[in-house]
């Protein structure tokens, strides 16, 4: 598709997200020839940088991430698009200067995407000030606003934020990012489900016992205490990324792949989730915090010893919950979601456990190994779709073992593109299907709000788990039966 030239204006361009994700993604789009000719990138920040300093910094950002190392010719082409503007985001006059710069000299294409890679408390103020400086008005080209998560802190604050920004922006101008939707393996969940008919007849409560969605990290919170200690794992990962994964697994086939049809189906799933009553929170959710331990052979600090974490913090670094989607397809099938920092292994996966077949057929044989069928969708780092089946062991006896059918996602020579590349390109193309509509965000908050409210008042104590483990033992209690257990490995289990 031939896109018109545009200007990417990145607020918070000197910060971490820009360093680790945005600049490398834009460079890779350059590499793929996907940045329309004449497009520019205006980096906006509080620091006293000039263009030369920006380019030197961006070079470092890219050196650290570029596929196949930095290519000098390509970097020259890319850096010709870059410039820096110092803006204090609290100062209205700085936006007028910014507007002048963007409008006046014909250097910047008038289709503009504003990326707010800044602390969420500034979202509404920046949008208001951009609007006051006439920068959101679309008379000479499109204006799009990309907002990072978290969108609000809970249901009420997300509604207040929405109310405020919708004074200045139409919904079509708002691109709420959930970077999980930009991951190829996540998009593959939809392709796998809706481009193959084989699984559809069994993709429901009659054949599926339960579904697990796990995101675990070996990393701790690093230098993000200021943000993380106020957020916690439930807000940081579950309310956003993991609920999005759940919608893709549970949704009905959309009428088409256009943004509204897709998002309508996702909202239907979120709306069908059985509300968790406040008094039953403990039966549906579990939280914990890492204490010191060993990750990858190295001794690491506990959460309370991390830089800038208050010594009495009860913020959860691990959260798990059980949900039911009350519709015809899923009624009474538990969905178990969990996430944690400083866990035994970094991995994201969706594990679908099917029901056991009736066993009578094997009753008088030596068959002992009858694991249920699992379908494992590895999101990262292992990218796979694996169906575990029971087969006969070779030999004279009637013994069985578990084997798996693999539908691998990537061939050896195929490159890995980062989620942000996909999403930054979608913004240029005006495709909002992988961005969140406000009602999705709103319903996601509705689901977790009772849990957050209960946790907010119970602040005396939090269970701990040693760093490098799979989380607290007590979260086993979320399971409906003692046959269910957290599936942490993507390799077929041995028979006991
Ligand atoms: C971010 C969270 O949204 O997602 C981080 O704020 C988390 O805490 C990250 O580490 C995980 O993303 P990914 O792509 O590394 O799995």
C-alpha cells in the first residue's frame, strides 16, 4: 500500500520506551522501505538536546537493537528524517513554538502521529495543550494520537481520562496501544483459529477442560519502581495484555477483519465475563511479592530491597486469577491467568487443556499413560503451536506415550519483527484493528476493579515467593479440581 508522507512526533523521545522500542522499530521500518517518502520524525523531550545529540543517541539505541547490526547507508537515510525539539510538557507556550515549527517551514508533512511515550498522568494535559495549539485539527492532514498503557488507573479514572480527551479527539484519532496485539504469535492465534476448521467443533465447553494464560519474567522491576509500585502486576499485565489474549482465544469469528468487527467481538467476550463479587475475591484471585532468591544462577534482591520501593510496600509482583466467560461456548470453563516478575523462566504462553476421553476402551490393557490433550500456543520466547496427543509406544505391549504435533510459526531463515514495528506502521496506514477501543479498556477495568479495590484495603500483609520460583504455592487454590495444575513447560510431560 502506498502511504502518504507523515510526521511522527514522539513525546518522551529521550526516555526508555523510545530507546528500547520506538527508535529501533522506526529504523527497521526504514530498512523494510515502509516509511513513506518524505516522512519525518520529530523527537520531543525536556532535555537540552539538539539534532546532533539526538542522532548520536539514536545511533546508540539502534546499535543495541538493529537486526544484523547497523547499516551506515541506511542509518544516514534514517537520520535525515530526525530532528529534536525541546518542549517542557507543562508549558503552554512551548506547544505554540512546537506548532510553529511543525506548520511553518514545509519541512514536516502535515499528516501527524503524536506518540505519547510519557508518564500516564500527563496524557490528558498534553492532549489539551496540543489541541489549544491547533495541532489536532485535521483540515490539512490527519492527526492521530498514540497512547501507551495504562489507560487510567481503574474504571473511574479511565472514564475520566476518556471524557477529558474526547473533548479534543474523535475516537478515530485515538490509537490505544496494547503492544501484545502487535506480536506475530498473538496475531497467529486468530489465524490459527479462524483459518483452520479442524479445531472449531471442539473449541468449546464440551471438549475443553480449562485454559491457562501465563506471562512470566525473569527480570525484576529494574529502575521502574516509581511506576510499578503504584501499578502492580494486576494493572501492569493482567488488566491489559493477558485479558487481550483471553479475548482472542475466546471470541467468536468476527464478521470481517476490519477494526470494528474485530473489536466488537472482543468486547462481547469481556462483557460476558462473570463479575467477581468483592466478597469472593480470594476465591478468584491471588497475589504475591518476590523475596530474594536465585534467578539463572545469580542471587537477586527481593522486591522490597529494589531501588525506590517503600520498605513496607505490599504491591504485588505476581497476580493470578480465575475467570468464567458466561456464554454458550464457554460457560463453566475456567480461564486461569497468571503473571509474575522474577519467576523461574521468562515466557508467555496459552495452554488449552482438553477433557479426558472415556477410558473404558483401555481398561484391561497396560495403558497407564493417558495425559489429556493439550494445545500449547507459545507466544515468546518459544514461538510454537503444539498439540499433545497420546500414541502407542512401539513394541509388543499396549503402552502409550505423549507426543506432539508441531505447527511452527517461523522457519529458520525468517526474521523476527518487533510488535512496535507492526503497530507504528498500522498508525501510518490508519488501521486501528490492533488498537484498543475505549469500551474494551472500560470492560477490562470492570473485570479487575473488585479485585483491586479489595487489595487496596487489605494492606497489612502480602504472601511472598522466592525470586526464581514459579510463584506462591497458595495460588494452587484457584484451581477447580486437584487434577488441574499450572502448566509451565511447553514440552510433553513424561508419564508417571
Ligand atoms: C509492559 C509492562 O507493558 O509489558 C512490563 O509494563 C512488562 O512490566 C512488559 O515487562 C512485557 O512485555 P514483553 O513484550 O516483554 O512481554
